[in-house]
């Protein structure tokens, strides 16, 4: 009975996203004829708030945040940072921009631009979409656009694991974000997110519960080696994940209490 209810609620939530994205994306596409920049960005954030509210009301997915005081305030218009969150779910890609006082620029694969309405609207924003098959060209684009955006006070967000990981697991932390940080002298902010508790990767089923977001202190990048800096970020995030979601990370030799979705 519980799984059937979760299925019905999840289907209703997907319908909610599909129905609401069309008018919001259409409004963004029309508005982009006349304006660009922050206006379009905050129009898109309005839809993300609708999605996160829908997840809460329809599926019972709530969240709590700690560490917001570690981020520059809205009054610090030019205080750029690079956010490096744990990546377990689609949820954080929707939720994190709604929490931040500054516009965010995601680094993402260009294939997302082909998604009807969602991708079309995202293509009108000043983000960094890359071709992963062309690594040298992709890095040059990240370095050039990232430096430009951060000089305008935009925060860059990069998932160091690259792709979503199952609850209780750890992906390979790549140093793209820290290379950009060192090249531009920008602090890096590690973020732990337990989103797979409620919305596992490769699943459309949402489960009621509370997602924890923990924002770490900015780590200075000046004079650092990018690989060493990423290892420090990795250690902080993975230790914090074990603090926030201990049942997903059993002691050595003990089986996990968390069943992974098939």
C-alpha cells in the first residue's frame, strides 16, 4: 500500500512539473526577446520554487539547511564563490538555486538544452553548457565563461562527482571546479546533500522525508594545487555525509541498512 501511494504521489508530482514548466518556460522564451541576464534567471527560479513546493506538498519531501552563514550575503554583489555539492539526485539541481542570494551558473552537458521547454528556457540563460566529448575545448569554455561570470558576481556551481551517485556511495571527485578556483583565485564552498533519501537517482519515485543540506566554510584557493584542494573538499563532504546520513554508511564490515533502488 505504501509503495502504491508513493507511486501515485510521484506520478502526480511529475505531472505537476510537466504542467507548470510549459507556461513558465514560454514566459521566459518570450521575455528573452526583450531582456537577458538577471531578469530571466529569477523568472526561472520562480518555477524551481514551484517544483520544490510541489515535492513538499505532493510527496512530503521537506528539507533543512545549515551553514547558510558561511556564504557571502546578497549585499556582497561581487563576492564570487564556486559551489561544489554532493550529487545524489535531481532534487539539488532544483533546490540549490532557490536557496542562494546570487545567481548561479551551472556547468552542464549541452544535451540538456534539447529537453522541450525546460532545456529551451535554460538555453536563454547565461550558463556554461559543454560538449563532454571534447575535453580540452570544454575546459577552455569553463575557464573563460566561469571567470567572466564570477567577475559579474555570479556564482559557479559544479558537481565534482560529475554524475549522480547512489545513497551511501562515493563517486570519483574530479578537479575541474578546483582548477577553475585556482585559476581565478575564487574560494570553493563544499556542500553535503542527502537528497537520495527521498529521491534516488534513476528513479522517479519520491519518498516522504527530510533532506539535509550542509554548507561548509569557503576554502581559499590561492596558491593551492587543484588536486590537493579537491581532496580536501572530498574529505569534508564525505565526512559530512556520514554525519548527516549515518544509516547509509555502515561501519567497515557491516552491511548497509539502506536498500538501493533497482
